[in-house]
């Protein structure tokens, strides 16, 4: 990455603004750790799906950014990160991606076969809502079918910015979403994040 601050500034306009947001105040908010975490967090804070370009090998998502902060050992560090997110994103939700949190309930939005109504789920979010995945309590071991499906759904969001919806006969359809993903973990995340950076 080199000089993280230079990299961060170089991708913006000469006025150093993005979506009407001043960059310098964002950099001052990112004091949760030294570079390159600060500039990457600031970049993540303004990421959004600007365009989807479909090709033979899949879709290219322009503007979206998934970030994994690893080496987060305690709740105090986690709360510092959440404090930053709260200051820069209007909406965010935290998903418990530990073994127990993944096991139940299903994160995947599902249509009730009896009523035909879409049932609420943790991944049914407004566009632009930040998705914070707390992976600190994930341990090695066997995962059940629900946990495996939940992980696959998070993988799809990270890679494609699409969320699977489950239809009454068991089929799944992936719908476009705009969820900036921030994964907080002890070790490097199993999710395919575009950037991985240690807490310190």
C-alpha cells in the first residue's frame, strides 16, 4: 500500500471530497489504529455500489469495498471500531458470526410457503446499510446446515454484493444489494474480503 494517506487522497478529486464529505475529518475519526487501517476505514466508510458491469466471468462491482480487520482481541477494541462506524454510517447492523450465532436462526430472507409473505431476516436491510460481521467467536469445528448456508450467504454478499432469497420450493435467487461489509475477527477472516488489515 505504501503511504496510506497519499493513496487515500489520490483516489479523490482535487477538492478532496467524496459524496459531499470532507476527507480530513474522516481521517481524524480513524484513530482506532495506525496506518494503513485509518485510511482504509475512511475509504470503507464512503464505499457504495456505483455500478455493476456484467461480463463472461461474472460481475464487476464498482465502488463497493469489503474490509477485514483482524487481530481484534477484546471488546474494547471492537467497541472502538463500532464507535467509528456509528459516526460515519447512518445505518449499520452487527451480525454475530461466531459458531452459536451462525447456527440459528437463518440469515437468509425467506418467503413463507403458507402465507406467501417474506419473513424478516438479519440480511434484509435497506440499501447502503453497513454490514458488520463479528467473527471473533468463530472457532474450528463442524458447522450445521444452517450455519453453512449463513456463511455462504455472507460470502455471496462479500464477493458479488448480492443477497440470496429463498423461495417456497427451496430455490434461491440472488438479489442485488449495497451493503458495505466490515468483518472484525481474531484471525484473518474466512470471508473473501477485498482488503485485510491488522488492528495494530
